[in-house]
């Protein structure tokens, strides 16, 4: 049967829908009518709207009417009622709705940050623009989710307004006022947070699955948390990024780890093709007995009172976002004798003996046979590459879904909410693609979850039979091993390094219990170091630390030839030089961004991607000239050096590598997130490694190369103020040149 497309009928139907929508809006009672906002004098503002494709703000002037006094406030922001006229489209078929003036203008909520005195803070421009970016970033992943989900979700579009006629030109964040209740009779609800809370009501599977979906659809670079709102219209999210780029509330991979530890996979996530995030045996046991200890945050007060509660809740949550960044002092690991500057160049045999003596102060965790088997299985997995087969997606080899076991309470809830729930997915979609980038970011999440266990973040995971002992462990070391092993199988270098140190009896900053509960195995340690050094997705610094440790193991065993040891040291030295370049790039980027606002647009020197000849393909380059007041730029492409003039709509911002930006001063580093230094990655300086290479060159008979290296090491040592060392190496160089 042929289906004909009646253009006129479709347009007529669309016009009728618009007419009915406008009539409904006109008839609907204005909940803010009694405040007489339309009588307030209008003010000129500059409206800043965000383009998520180009990652730039666009601006234009408009007018608004806003109350002089806030109607509510939280700990961080004041909230004002505001009205703004809806601009009719140029070819609108019905102008009647737009002719009603300010009395029928749309209701908005304008929010401004407060300073320490509780007054509007004109210096919080970037915080406002970050809030806007978060809304659009979340909406971007909501669109991806809606491609397959039966129940569509959305985030309120927000923008910034700048009061150009006020002193200091303060900037407010603005979004549409939402009111009402969802299909379950609930008003404003918080479904999850950026620090691990998950509302486990079965009727609200959608928000939790969306958060997990956002992680995998972004290849592990983003996870939308703090999902909250009315029904499936959400607001004020927090986007977690793998490199901490979204402000104070962005807990990065640590926040992602907190989410996945509490996330429950369900039939909905299976049908969307979301892979299972592995949890340790003790974590699964705890999750099975966990019975909704945390209640859903909701409001039952009248509409306007509930609105005030909502904003207080939002700001309280923002305060909580900041508070979870600080680690309690009693969660920090104490330094040990092997975590000094030469930690990965110490005498391994001597350090093992010291570790055994020190371990008398920390009792080895009592282990059952199943505990031993789990540890052995994990350590074997750490040396193999992770695979995402059908089993990882809870499917049979045929691709069909495996049935999930349901608790009686789950079945009862589903029956009670059957009439209110959205249509279930009838057909499962294909499993989500797990790219190399996704695997790399999953490895970071597992590593951070292991470290959170090691810092006593989850004492409730310690099994009851072990927790009752007088010398009970402060955390579940088996969960630490489990997640470090998964991270290692995903190519995470810090995880490989932590396990390698434990396998030779060295303390690891991942957990103070790790090295006394993991069996010694030098061969496995060497394999883990080589695995770390061969990783393609890592900053250079931890790879250099792995090289240092590998060399010292080879030196301590004394069964490896000088050529192989020299090769390890040369590769390590290259990593150190690369780490220096990465750090210089970070400092340059941080200096450039320090005096810039997110709304400032493009600048000369910015790293971008340009729509080459408007063909739809974007190529990397940098801006060499800004034209037309910032509306156009000249890009020089990286591949051939050619230039092209493009409007900013055809240019996308690109930031420096996420791997090296994790240490940028304007964002949290992993050390800042955990509140304790990662002593696993401390290495020798380049001139010390250079002198060891020179020693090996001399032993292999290459006296000329050895002399050159000793002289270079001496110059570097002199620049570092190590005069005695520099003099010693200069004399060695002179002797070899004779």
C-alpha cells in the first residue's frame, strides 16, 4: 500500500495544534498573577544562550520584568520571579497569543549567586555560565537516551541574562518556572545525586537508567547525576566528567564510582543495551540486603510553598556537592617508609622485609577459601584484556535477554504501579558499543572505586563475620583487589602500578591493607609494570613510575641482561620528558584560561575544530585571527597548515587532553579529589635515571655514550643545585673520555 504525503493537511493539523496550545495557555490561570509583575518597570538585558555544538555562547538584547526582592533563597543563591515576553516567529500564523502583553508573559525564575555578605555576587559570572552549560550538556545526553527509551525525558533549557544597566552588570541564571505534579501525584523529586544516593523506588527506574546510559553513550566521558524535577522534566543537574571540568560539584570518576556502586541493573537497563557494571561479591551481598534506607526527597506542601522548598533543596544539594569534595582527616592513608621520593627505586628485598615487620601492626584479614579463590581469580584477570561479550550485557550467546530474578517486593510494587507506569520496552535494542575510550574511562571508575574502599568510604561492606572481630579491618580489601583488577584489565595504569607494588610487598596508596593481603609474585609484578608502560591512554607520569619499579625488580633479581635494563630505563626517561611537556601544556592552558570567562567567545591561539569548506567534516586546528567582532575566525588546520575563514557557528571548541588536564590548577586532580597524595607515582629525577643508563652503557662497552650521558646528568644536577653529585658525574665523564 502506497502512503501519500498531504502537505496541506499536515500544515493544517499543525496550525490547529498551535491554536489549541495557545488557547490553553491563555485560559490557564497565572499562578503569579497576584504578584502584579507586569506593573514593574522593564529592564534591558543581554541574553546569553549556549550552543552545545560549537560550545560557545551567543548573545542578544531583550527586555524583562523582574521583582526587586527575592521570593526565596537557598544557602548559595537568591531566586526572583521574572517575566519575559515570548517572541513570535517571523511567519507566525497566529499572533493572538502574543498580543496579550506582560500579563500573559511567560513565568521564569532568575537565580543569582550570593557573596559572603549574602548579597548578589557580581563575580560569579562563570558559575552562572557553568550552570547553563550543565543544563545543555544534560539535555544532549537526554536526546541520546530518548532515541530508544519508551518514556521520554527532558531538561529545562536555561540561559543567562546580564543586567547591563545595573552596577557591575550582574549575571543571573534563568529557566522556565515549572509547577504541578507527575503521574504519581508527586511534586519535585530528587532521583539521585552526584555522591552516590539513588532513589530506589521501582516506579522511577527511568532516572537511574538514564544516568547509566549517559555514561556509556558518552564513551565514559560524562555521567548526568543529580537528576531531579517534576515527572520526567528535570532541572539543575550535575554532570560528572572524567576530567573534572564542570565546577565544584563535578566529582569526576569518583562521583561516577559512587553512582555505579549503588546503581541496580534492571530489565530496563538490559533492554537498552547497557552493560553490567561488575561489583565484588561483598558489594553484591550488601546491595541485596539494602532495603531503601534512604527515602525519596519529595514535597507535599502547596505549590508556591513547595517551590520555595525546592530552591532551598537545590542549594542545600549544591552545598553538599562541595562538602563531599573534602575528605575527612581520618580517611587519609598514613605515609610509610617506602613512599618517599625514591619509593620505586628502593631495595625491593629490603622493603619486603620491612613490610613484613610493619604488618604486625595491621592484622591480615581472615580469609576463607572462597576469599582466596576470588583474589586469585581477580589477580589473573588483571593481566588479561577485558572483553564485553553477550554475558556482559546479561544476554545469552544468541543475543536474547536473560530473565532477571525479581524479589517479591519488586513484583508487588510493579503491580501497584501498573496503571501509572509508562509503556514498557517490548523489544531490546542492540548492546551499546564499548569503545577503547569507554574501556579507558571505565578503568578509571573502577580504580577510583577501589581507592574509595581503601579510604574507608564503605565500612558497611566489611562482612559481618569480620566486622565483629576486635581487630576488624576498616574496609573490605577484597573489594579493593576486585576493582583494581578490573581497572587493570581495562588498561588503567595507576591500577596496574598499585597491584604491581602489592605483588612485591610494597605499600600502595590505594589501600594500606593491600600489600599484606596479596601474595608475593615478582613475575606478575613485572607483567603488570609492562602492561602499564604499554598503555596508550594514560598520562606519562604513572607510566614512568611503572618503569622505575620494573627496573628495580630486574636489578634486584639480577637475572636480566644489561641491555634489557637499559631499554627499560631509556623508555622511563622518555616518559619523564613527556610528563614535563604535558605539565607545561597544562600550565600554559591554565594561564590562558585564568582571565577568561566562559562567555568570552573565541580567542587567538584557541584549539578548535573547523567545518572544513562547510562540508560537514570537522578538522583540528587553531585560531590565528578573530574577525567581525568575534562573529568569524580564521583557522589554521593542523594537517597541512592551510587557513580558512569560518563563522563561529562552524567552529567547535576543543580542550587539551583529558589525561593531562586532570592536573590542571583550575580543576580537581585525583589527589585533590581523594585528599591524599598518590605516592605510588613518585619517581627519581631525570638526571638520576640518566646516570643509571650511563652506568649500563659503560658495562656494555659503549664508553663514548656513557661519557655523554654522565656529562648531561651532571649539567642537569648542577641546574638543580646538586653540586656534589654533579661534580662526581663530571669526573666519571672525564675518566671515560680518556
